[in-house]
């Protein structure tokens, strides 16, 4: 629901045209929607950053495993790399 500008407001604002004013409820509703959108973007961005970090950690551990001679340490490192990589959802890989 918008309100018309008073004669005094028109005089102060000039002839730039009608200016819309909003009720407090309309403003609060718009702010709530904006906050929800911002939170959604922040959450998705954080999730993506975590997945990127996991992928890089997996790559780093696999690289360390490849530098080791074959044996228990190399196997343990490769298993760790696979475990980290498997925590990344398939849509992020």
C-alpha cells in the first residue's frame, strides 16, 4: 500500500514526480526477504568454501602419499586422502 505525497512534500521535493512511501509493515516484510536472501547466499558460499578446502586437503594428502615409498605410511596417507575426498558431495566434485 503506497501513500500519496502531501502538498508540502511536493513543494519540498519539487516536480520530480510522485514519490512512493511504504508502510512500516511493507518495509519490514521487504527487509525480512532481503535478510533471508543474504543468509541463503552466505550459507551456500560457506558450504562451497568448505568443499573446496576438503578437495584441496585430499589432493595434498594424496600428493604426500605419492612421495612416500610404498608401505604402511603411503597406504595410510592414501586412505586418508580417499576418506577426505569421499566427504565431498558428488555435485561438488
